[in-house]
C-alpha cells in the first residue's frame, strides 16, 4: 500500500444529516444508522432491505443463498436503487464487469460470472481461497467463437479506476440456507460480490460484548457457508467498539484498526468503529488491502487466511483494551 497517499478527511458520522431516514418508513438501529451514514460519507450506495423488497412477491420475503447479486435475478428479485435508477440485480454484476472489461464480449463476461457464482468445493476455506485468487488475478475464461477457442481474462474489480466499480451496502440482509433463515446486520458488496460482513450487537442489550458478536459470526459461518465463500473482511462491533478479522481468524486474532491514513490517528473523539470503517473501507485502500495485504497459508491439513496488519493494528491506542 502507498502509505504516502494524501490524508483522507474524516467526518464524524453522528454529526451528519441522516439522509437515509427520509427514504424509509422503518429506521435502522442507532448503531447501524451511524455505521451506514459513515459508508455514505465515503461514497457507497446504501440500501435497506425494505428497498430490496420493492417488486418482490410477498411470499419471497427472504433471499435464498444466491448471495452474488447477479444470481438474485434468477429468483425474480428486483432491486430498487434510488442512487442508480431501477435495475435488476443481475444488471449490477454484469454492468460492473462490462464497465471494467469494456473490450470483452458478452460471452466472456457471462462465462466469468458462471465461473465465480457457485462454489466448487465442499470446503469453505478452499472456496474462499479460490475466489480470492479470481478477485486479485482475474478469471481466465475460454469459449467458442467462429469454430475457434477464444481465451480471455476477465477482471472482477478495477483497482486503477475506482469509478468503474459498484460499491453497495445493504442493511439488514436476510438469507435462507436449507431450512434456516438468518438476518445479517450489514453486508458490503463490491461489483455484486459480498466481500465484507459486519455483525453488530444489540445496543439495547446491556450485557452485549464483542465476544458475543464473534460467537454470532461463527454461527453464521456454519449456517450460511455460501455467503462466506466470497468474504474478504469480517467485522464485529459492540456499540463504538470494533474488531476486524478474516474467515479463519480465531477470537484473539480479531483486533482493532488503529489508523486511517497511517499518520496521526486516532483523533480525539473518533471511535474504534469510525476509524475502522474509514480506515478499511476507503475505496482505494480497501482494494489495496485485498490485493497486497492478504495471504493464504496451507499446511496440508488446513488453510489459514492472514491479514497483514502492520502498521494498521499496531499504532498505539491509549486507554483501550484489545478485547472486550
């Protein structure tokens, strides 16, 4: 990562107008509202699930585990998005990849989508490793054209031109896997792929802890493995506390994010959650972290996914413990 990037101006989300409130009859929780506003500040489109439900038959109140946005069209689910106009979610994935790969044919794009829109192994961690490879190295496709085999590479993200990517946050997101229904607090999609999951504790629960959020996350990993095949970052939050880990991180490996631009953070009054959102989800930094700060280790018996944290999780943060 280029640590010399110009400093990013930070805005305390709680001080901003809550523009989300005027779009919906149902308001998100106070913690989620500040979190969603923080994503709006850094340029993400933010939707509530009630907006996704527009156009859906009442019997289709939940999404099945076609968790890539392009797959949802197969379930006749429409996505209404005031920021981009009205489009089917199938278009979100296809349009993003076409924008990133303008010279490639429709067949090449469709072939790439088919190649990454289903799991290829019963091992969640192997699926995640393979998708990370596609995300960072592109998808090699081959198809027939005029009786010849054509080989192309399709890129899933554009790290050089951030405007070519589709940045979306959904709160909450209800998924069905098997006979179970699960409601996730916040899911971050890039070009239709669910790359980050944020689990928040109930702000009304006086006994809530980060450990409870971590345990809930482990439950979701067991119950909704399809979603986590695409995951890059796992976030747990308890009020203003926040920790980040990867798909294979144990409890003690979930750590605070200490800095936004590797300079003079944290600022007085900035919470752990605010620093984490601005520090990780800045668009350029987000892609740089995925491309250059994540490694997989395979000892033959298990796969370990490591987020190279220095200096991001090691900058001094006085008067706070590592875990609560």
